[in-house]
C-alpha cells in the first residue's frame, strides 16, 4: 500500500496549520479539509475544460500535427484523430464530473468535506486538469512570465483568479502523477 500526505493552505492568515490535505489511502486519492474556495475551484474543473467561445483554446486543444500547408495530413488529422480526441476529452471530463458529485450534497458541514478519487480515475483527472489548464491559459493569454509566477497574490481580478486556478490544477496534477508513479515503482520492486 502506498500512502503519503501533503497539506496546503489557501490562506496565509488561516488559524489552522493546514486547510486542505491531499493523501493517497489504499486505492483512492483523498482531498480532505476542503474550504469552500478550493472546493469551488474543484467543482469548476468540468466547465473549465470547455473551449467554446475561445478560438485560441480550441486551437490549443486540437492543433494539427503539421503546418497548414500540409493539407493532406491536416485533413486526415481532422477526420480521424480530432473526433477521437474530443471523445477522450469528453469521457475524462464526465468521469471527473461524476467524482465531483461528492461535493454537491449538503448532508454535513461543507468545511469538513472529503473528495475521494479512485486511483483508476487518475488518468481521467490528469486529462481533464490538463484540458482545463490549457483552456484557461488560452482564454486569458497568459505570458510565460505570468505562468512562472507561482507567488502572485492577491486575487484582484477574474484574470488573477484564472491564474490561481491554473496553478492549483497544476499542483493537483503533480500530486496525482507523483502518487501514481511512486506507487507503481514500489509495486514493481
């Protein structure tokens, strides 16, 4: 069994030492002690994957494999590969949305919510988080400097929130990759 935990805080003024904890427990990745802000960012993952109305995001997600001058390759890509990519992206987003339904009930206090992600859904989560990050980056046209500024604060605009969201999703991707990769190495020993 692989198990590790990491805590993060969404507020430096928090009285608690850790606002959110992310752990692997047996066959699930568990995110606990969710505050309403981070829980809302999680719930926005499926909507954030939608490139509709943002041609730059659509282009980023479905870019052709070659220069437009190679019309045969580009048309084959559009005909054979792009529909499968769209299906794969939609399926991953649906899996994540189903997992996120755990955060929709109101049977217990919101601050103590836990999100349990089955490890077999890790690939879908990585896919959906990557889609969301690409779409957000394209919609806001972030510069390389902004994308590398992980200490930017406070959140003063929707664009700042988008950058925070992009970085938070990247953090989740990193944790999922580390946990899945680390556990596969331990089981192959």
